[in-house]
């Protein structure tokens, strides 16, 4: 992709974000589904399109928390506009903090491109002191032998933190293709949900609430105070919301992107 095309895609998507204040109010759903907040919370509190063509900074067009690329991470063609390419060894993108509390409901979304899947890899996470508040990514182990998409939240910010139930896909994770992942946390219900390409595919339970005050991490997780689970592939269009998106919200978000088998430059829907 040319530098001019990448810049045009970033500018168009920035304009789309400015229209988010006009989003309609979604009606409440039954308790069995993620709860929905007011329409204003559908505007992402953090939105990193990752559309830069070069350099080591990634703009956060809604939250002002600029991301920094580390250890050779670089911008390449993405799912929409550009994306960040990560080597699975130590590449990642980080911010200095976030503008939301994570002991209340929130949602996270990203386009991911996985190049290899043995072990566990994290596409997006948020740093606590000793562990990640959440991890959105992929796992392949003795329990998930073919690989599965996963959204997980530990019960405490401690070494060896335990999980009650992770939200894991029944679908096999895929390599060498773009996949849209969304993780939703409903604090009032003590539940988490995982969505793949607009469809809810897994759910889990989180019994304890705790707030993480670290930065957003693209391309790695954290455990026992150390970075780990580096992502081998690409990540594009990362968003954080201060609400638990509903099934309909997630489906609308997925449909707002251009339908393409390859990288696309241009605008996306302003619905989210």
C-alpha cells in the first residue's frame, strides 16, 4: 500500500469516528445476554486504527493514548488500511494507560491475522501489575488441540492468577486469514463473552472485580510480572468501549467493515 493510500484511509476513518455521537440508543436485552449501556458508550473510548505508513507511533483517535511500537514492530497492509506486523518473539505496541476502569463493564475488539498457533498468543491485552486484566487471542494446548480463539480474565492481579471460566470458541482458530474478535465483559452479570466474525461463540465467568491501571498492549500478554504470549502475525483496528456490547451491537460492528478478502483502504461505517 502506498503512503498516500494509508494516509487517506486513516483520515477517512478519523472522520467516521467524529460522527459517533449521533448513534441511536439500543434497547435493553434479556439478562442472559450482555447488558447494553447508553448510546454514548458505543463510541470507543480508545480507537487505534493502526493506519500509519511508517514510524514508531500509533494514533489513538478517540482517547489520545498514543501507542508506541517496540522491537521491530512495523506497519504493513492490513484488513482496512494498514495494520501492525508482529514477529511473535518480542514485537508489540503499548500505551501509557487507558481512560476507563476495568472493574466495570467494557468491550474490546480487533481484527487479527495469525501466522502460527502452537501455544497461546495474545493479540490485545491490558496490563495490571502482575498479570493482564484480559487477554484476547488464541490458544492451542492439550485441551484445545486444534486451536481456539479465547477471551480470558483472571480473578486477581497476582502471580499464578486463576481463571474461573474462559470464553473459548468451539470453532477452530484459523491461520493466514483476517478474523474479527470481540471480547465483552458484563460486570453486573459476572460474565464474559467471545465473538468471532460477529457471532457469539463462547462464554465464561469472572467472579471478582479488580481495576488494572496499566497500558493497552497489542501483540502480547502479561503473567507473573513478565511479558509473554507474543502474537505472530498482524493486528488491525483495535477498539475499547466503556460498555458491554450486545449481540446486535457486535454484529453491526462486524458488518460496518468492507466485505473483502484482502486489504481495503477507505472509510468504514460510523455506527461504532
